C-alpha cells in the first residue's frame, strides 16, 4: 500500500489519479478535511482507505498503523506563506516530516516529500545548495530546515529519500485553494466573468505583467514522482520546475488565446508586497537531469491549454 499525505489536495489528488491510471489503487490517503470542499478531489479516485492526519500521526507514534506499506508520498503541510505562528508551522511541517522520515527508514521504504522553491527567498540563483537558500517566511523556513535535517541523515539512510522543490505549479484539482490558486485559474475565471485578465504593473525593473516565474504543469510534477517510484535508487533534493521562466503576460495570453477573446489590464503593484515578492524564479534542473530524468516539460502555452480543456469541460 502507498501512503499519500495531503491526498485530497491539489498535487496529492493528481498523484492518486496517476497511480490509478498505472493500475495502483491500494492507497491510504491522509488529509485534514475540515475544509470539506476538498472531498471532490477524492470522489472520482480509487483508494483503499482514508485517515485523518491527527489520527494517522497518533497511530504512527503508537506503532499501531496496520498494513504493509511500499512507499510514502508526503505532500501534507500548511502551505500558507502568511502564517506566522512558528510553533504551529514547525510542528505541522517540520516535526511531522521528521516523523515520517523515521517511519520510512524503519520500514525501509521510499520517502518522497514536498519541499518548496520558497526556500530560495528573494535570491536570484535557484540551485539546490545551502548558499542560495534564504527563506523569508515561516513556511519557507520549515521546508528549508527539514531539507537541512535530511542532508544530515544521508549517511544513515536505509531507503530512497527525495525532496522536491516545487516552483509555480498549476493545473487540475486546485479549485479549493481559493486565493492561493494559480494565476491560470484566476485568469480563466476573470475572462469568463468580464473578459479582462488583471496583472500587476511593473516592479523590480520588469515591465507591466513582465515578472517571470517558472510555471510548471501539475502533470509534469506528477510524472517526476512516478519516475522516482520506478527508480528507487535515486535519492536527493531536486528542483521541480521547467527550467525556463515565463512571464505573467505569457499566462494571460495563453488563457485569452484559449477563450478566443479578452484583454489584459494592469493594476498598481500592492504596497504590502514590496520587498516580499519574487519577481523572478527559474529552476536549475541540472541535478534532476543528472539523476536520469529525461522527459520534457510543457511550456505555458501547452500546459494552460491542457488545463483549460479540463477546467472548462
């Protein structure tokens, strides 16, 4: 059985879809469904069991979790970059991740966990090395600190351990995230509502809508995980992006092209984001390529088209 924490969430539910498509439905989903709207991400999935996150942690701590497990894909976390309750973040993200690492080492099974590109903060180099890691919020710090903890454990690992630093992931099954959903999702809604995509005016030397991000389609992110499950000899901390930054204008243009109508409108850059905004991200994916992953990544036009085909079906 494969354990997927955060399985009702955006990336987790896409992982389950891919596992189902590969013929795997012996899956234990772990999540927190206080936000019941996430149930729709599981309603069309084939799984063996569901456990609330707190109950799951309790059973692991008490060694009462029943079953034979083949891997843990750990995606559950508080992902809010505006949460400043450090005690909560470190317990929910850091200690939880440490507990699962020890569980997997005891069972000698693969552990694939979610890190984040946020560990790079406002830096301009996005390479998996400590000198480029400068977290600027508690969420990023919790991910940074766990990556650091894992690095200290390499010498004693008994099975595969992989941390994936996600860049700007977008695609199906993110609707429950509300304001935290991708710009592609919001632009689609804006075009449908009033025919206008709203983008920020220029900042940090970038033209209006010209800020650059590494936008990665969720299907590509899932493909990397599926490859890792098939290549258990690969361990490490890897960036998960396309390796090519594209502008917010590119995303808006792709949405407008799909709908065959619409225009862009630029709004003043918010004062509260000045100094707290990443105007440029671009994953260095050389480590992932060197590890043997060769599949190409979709560009914005390709990914947005596929996403809107699903979203507006």
